[in-house]
C-alpha cells in the first residue's frame, strides 16, 4: 500500500469514527428525557463542537470528497450509505451484476409512527439503492419517476434488507424495482418501489455537474 492509500484509509477510518459518534449522539438526543438545564448545557457543547469542526476546514458546495467513487454510487456523506453521515443508518451495500442489496437497522432517529420507520426514510433508502442498481448498467442516471407501495410498517431496531434490480433498459431510460424486507424473512415485503432513471445527455451532465464529468 502506498502512502496516499494509507493516508486515505486513515481519513476513511477517522470520518467513520466521527460519523459513528455523531450517530450515537443523534440517537441519544432524540431519545433524551433530560431536564432543560442539562439539554441547554449540552446544546452549548454541541455549538462548540460544531465551531471546532468548521474552523478545521470545510469543503465548498459541489466539491467531491476524495473518499467518494461516484461511478459506483459511493458517497462518504450520503444520508443513506455514508459512514460519515450523522443520520445515515448507514446502509451497507453489496453490488452484483444488475442488482444491489443493502443491510441496515433503523433507530429512533428514523421514526415515523411509534416503533416504525418514517415512510420518507424508507423512500430515501430505496431511491439511493435503486440509483446504485441503475449505475450497474454502466451509465450515470438520475431518478425521474419513483412510486412506492407501503405493504407493512418497517420496524425500528430490527435488521432489514433493501434490494434493487434493473428490470429494463431502453436508450437513456432505466427501469428499476426495489423492496425492503426484514433480513430474517426476505419473503415478507414491507415496501415495494418501481422507478425510472434517466441518463442525462452529455451537455446536460456538463450543465448540471460542471467539472465533474470525468468522475461520473
Ligand atoms: C448524472 C447523474 C449523476 C449523479 C451522480 C451521483 C452518484 C452517486 C449517488 C448515488 C445515489 C443516487 C441517489 C438517488 C438518485 C437521485 O435521487 S437523483 C436526484 C433526483 N432526481 C433529479 O433531480 C432529476 C431531475 N430531472 C432532471 O434533471 C431531468 O429530468 C433529466 C434527468 C436531466 C433528464 O432531462 P431531459 O433529458 O430533459 O428529460 P426528458 O427528455 O424530458 O425525458 C427523458 C425521458 O424521461 C422521461 N421522463 C422525464 N421525466 C419523467 C418523469 N417525471 N416521469 C416519467 N418519465 C419521465 C421522458 O418522458 C423521456 O422519456 P422518452 O420520451 O425518452 O421515452
């Protein structure tokens, strides 16, 4: 391993460590029953921590973190899969030929109805996993149409699986199907999704993502 690779690994591990600490903090905050004085004291400490992070350097809007690989969908700070994101589960993804599978467990930070996931969280997870599946075609694409059927509530604190696969490709249009199930009962579909992803024309890519064309 060369020095650059080991430096990237050190950074990856440190980003994941901060993400993990922040996820614990987020979960503790949304579950907290602390009294107002304790909450105010901790709020001051959180503001100081944020100021320290800001002072240590920030990337500008549109800059791609060096740890990302957009060609497979990997984003370090994705709200779905990013080890560095404070509210990502994060979903751990395996890629196969034309499909992807993600494993995750949701917490209080993702709650909608009591004890169950917010429907928008399930939708966000499926959108991203279906985007990764669409990328297995070799073309970068964006969601243009996505529909969900919520067949059963998605429980918090239970290992879950999200799967997405490409079912059709016609020119720039890629059709993808997805689902969320309990990991222990893959036949029990809780959320089903069907979506269409479109590969922008090269000039649209240049207009939307100037300077990033070679990364997509
Ligand atoms: C290059 C990307 C890099 C991204 C790299 C990130 C990598 C790592 C992250 C991985 C994770 C992924 C994350 C999840 C994926 C997101 O969430 S993407 C974000 C949400 N999506 C968007 O913001 C897309 C917004 N839409 C657009 O900007 C434009 O529709 C596009 C995609 C540039 C296409 O524009 P266009 O070429 O003008 O589209 P247009 O010719 O009107 O339509 C093309 C075809 O799509 C159809 N279509 C268009 N809109 C719709 C619609 N709403 N419903 C049905 N059909 C439609 C049209 O009918 C047409 O079909 P045909 O006539 O060809 O049969």
